[in-house]
C-alpha cells in the first residue's frame, strides 16, 4: 500500500450521478480503475485496484482452505463493481449503488478517508454513525425513501416477522 486515505470532505453529486474525488484522494489512487463496494453499514467503499486484488486473494485462499464458505467469494463479487476515474477525478455511481447508499443526484455526500478505502456516505446517515462508538456500528437497513434517515438493525430484522402494510 502506497499511502492511506485521510480526511473528511463534502462533495456534490451532479445530474449524471458523478462525484469528483478530492485531489488528496486522487493522488493516492494512482490509477484510473478502482472498485466500488456496497458496505453493510449503508455506505459505499472505493478501494484501489491493488488493495482490492489483495483482499480478493485472501478471501479466495480462505475459501480454498475451508475457512470461509464459497459464498464469501460470491458476496464480495456481487456487491462490488469496477469504476473508472476520469482525468478530472470524476467517477459515476450507478443507480443500484446510489440507492444502496441513499445518494441523491444533484445532492451532496460525505467522502471520508478510512485508511485503505474511501467511504461515501449520505450526509444524514454519516451524522448518525459518526455519533456512535465504533463498537456500536453494525450492519443496518436504512429506510430513507420518505426523506427521513431511520434504520432497522439488520440482525433484529432477520429475526422479526415481516409486517404487511397492505
């Protein structure tokens, strides 16, 4: 790893779903191709290609040794997409990933350095998790279609029966 991502930045999302990386992050990426992964906390992660390839090799080795189920490879692959960064440092987030992270076109997001990755957060979601202690952060399901950032604990949601509203 050539360096780390640090800092907390507010960025705009344009009408095409494009976001511009802060110059400090562009310098660290060192490549126009990287990976965008849907994180279970309700944000997106940008990972440099070399780091993602290394993480993938570790998972593949663990699956081959029987330490992880084969579905671990599928989970990582299905939640990740390759993205390209243009010369101006812009990249596009597709509809699936925007919906997962609650990112609105022609809105703002928080882009946070997380050492080996860059986190992309909807502003209001980041405010919620920023106030939590790290040990309290967990997977969650966000319910923000109505304009409010409420969430359901994913572990509790898996054990509770579904509610039929109609």
